[in-house]
């Protein structure tokens, strides 16, 4: 690294590949560089201290918020960030939950020279769109598989035991196929599932077992009956900041299982964003077609038909998706998509939050910011725009943040081949129509992997890394919900109206509505605040 900097200066970062976050001090030029990898696999937080008691300024940086806070006076909470968190279930970069504490964006470089701070993006994913490929779904599989193999092989370099977190999906299945192509030796794979009968629809054990047998792996599977009451405080502490994606629970558990046998594990994170794996990508294309219907008709359907559909809370929740689709069909495409990925509609702000806190937080602007990112993505295809937004927000700020923190909580190094920037460039060079070939999620990948993966896996619907959160909140976590979200506690915090929380909990517990995400977000926030209070005291 030092030699590369001596030869090429700060532009040497373009020669790096993979995951990294580094600081480099050039004593001769009195220059400090902070750099984060292109897709945001590794985090990097910093705060600039304009003055300290001894009269000096400085910058403090760390790969985790708790480490940074240990070196600084306790910063104030940022009200706007809490609004973002309750809307998205995470705090998006470049801000954090704290005032004056920032995080570098993916592909960003920060330079401090003689106290002057400059930041610049050395990589933006949309740059790949200028190289749109002439390859189609017929021609592209061979170069895709060659590049995926080369990428996975590079990720296998290790002098410690290595394995794969295996679901029953295409992404980890594709990585496993490339691992087997790279070695005839033993491959260790790890999968978890749920023991309780009511939760078995969330299991991917059978599909993972099919893949493990097909490729002859040394497979470990565990059926768990998680004690969510004990787990949640540990997960919240490991994240170090408010984070309410409930996939954190299985991520934490499978990392714990894998660490008993290996020190490094590969994961399929990133495949959905690159190659079109989320149902909402097909949904936004359908919304574009639905937009041709008269607006008055779409508004009538939203008001009179969608409102009568149940919420649903199953492992796939098709009815809930249809309800969201019809409810938002009279809005612009950008607004629809942002509402789909938000747990709190903007118009709920006045009824959910206290006036005093709203005055501090200001406008709930996350929706506008995300709509702008969606609209600016240089493609006319709404699915392209949706994937572009997710690449810049959901992938680094939710999935990669979660994977990094919760694997490292068990001293497990997580590697993510699909987040290689060469593979990203290849994927983005393919239009969404190719990636969603045949109007199918990951249609291109399915075609490319034909003959490599069992047909049961290729034809299997996407499940995702979910937990039965709605049921847990009604049963296992019910007592915790009533304890941590009591009127007294909610009123003392001052963010949310107690009557709003009571309404959420009542509607959810009676089965009238599915408010699992909203209740879980409030629960995590209170747990995190209690841990923060103890740390400060």
C-alpha cells in the first residue's frame, strides 16, 4: 500500500480490488487519506474535532461507531437520523445517528491537508452504464461464468479455514458451483433453520441440503429455537447503532454456527441488487404499465379496493405486496418505489411523532432524496433505476453493514464475491431487460447456471433471509414489547406519540394489521438507547 502510494499517490486506489477501508498518513506532505472500497463492504466513520481542551484540532476515525465514540466526548443524537431510521430501518450514509459523526460513502476518498478537508468519489456505479454491453441473455452467460469463477477463486485465497454461508438460493448456489470448480477438496457449508413448527415456512434447510449433496460439501445445518429476548440485546450491541432489519437475527446466528468451524466465510450478498433478485423490480415494471390506466381509476382502486385487502405476514406475503402495489398505483414511479422500501409512509409523520421532536428533525426528507437518486439513474427502465437506487443505499447501508458487523461479532471474516467491482461493472453493462430475461427474477442468472445447479434450485422462488417476526412480536417478544414500549418510556424519550405506539401494538397483536417492522424498529431503538445510556454513564 505504501509503495503504491509512493508510485501513484491517491489515484493508486484504482488499482485495488475487493474490500478495504484504510487510513494513510503522508508525513512529508502533512496529508491524511481516508478511503473506503467501491461498494461499501467495509465501513469507515470519522469526526472532525475543531478544538480540544489542549487547543488542538484533529480527526478521529474508526471502523465501528463504538470505537470512535470511546475516543470522543459523547456526541448529541441527530433527530433527522432517527427519522430516517424509523422510515428505512437503518440510518443512510453519509450521516450517522450522531451529530458531527460521518461515514465515508462507498467509493469515497477523504483528504485532509493542513486542516483543510476535501472529499471526492473515485468510483460511482453508474459509470458502468456508459459501457452498455451488446451481449444479450444468449451471449452473456459464458463471460459471466468466467468472471464469476475468477472472482470466487480470488476470494478463496486464505491461510485459515474457509467456508460458505449456504441458503437455498441462486446466489450462494452459484458461488458454491464456482468453489467446486476451483477445488476438488473439502468445502464447508453452513445453514440454519427454525425448529418450531409454526416457523418452518421460513426454512431453507431442504434447498440448502440439495445444493450441499449436489456439490459434495461438508455440510452443517442447525435447527434453532432462538431465544429472541436474549438475542436482541446482543445483536443491538454488535451493530453499535440503531438497525432494525430483522434479517440481523439469522445473520448473527449463522455467523455463530460457522465460526465454530471456520475463520472466513463467503456469502451471496449483492447478487440480488446486481442481477435483479427482488420481486419489487418486476413490481416497478408492472407499475409502469399500470400507470397507463386513468389516474382516477388508479386512485379509486387505492381507496376502495386496496384498503380492503388484508396485510398478510407469511414468509412470502404475496397479499401484502399486492396491497402495497394497488395502494400506491396513483403515485409517480419514484414515489411508489421509495414507499415500497420504507416502513413508514411520509404522511404518517405528524400522527406518529411528537410536535417537539418533528420541529428538531425537520422535514422527513429521506423520501425526496431517494426519489432523486431513482430519477437521476441514467436509464429509462424503472427496474434499472430501482436496482441503481438499491446499489447505492440498501446494499451498503443495510446488507453489507449488517453482514460486516454481525460476522465480526463472532470474529468471522465475511467475503462477498458478488460485490466485486468487476462483476458489478459486468452486471450493470447488461440492461435490466437482460438481467430480468423472460420477465423472471434473475432470468439471466438462471439461464447462465442451467446445467450447473439442480433444476429444483433454478426453478425455486425467492425466499430471502427472513424470520417469523410478526409471530414473535405477538408471542415470544410480547412481554418485551410491553415493557420497553410502555407509555412512560415512550413519553420520556419524546420522539413518538405514546398513543401511536399503543395503536401499532394493538393492531398488530389482534392481527388486524401487520406492523412488525414498525414495532421492531421502536423496540431496537429503545434497546440501543438503554445501552448508550449505560455506556455514557
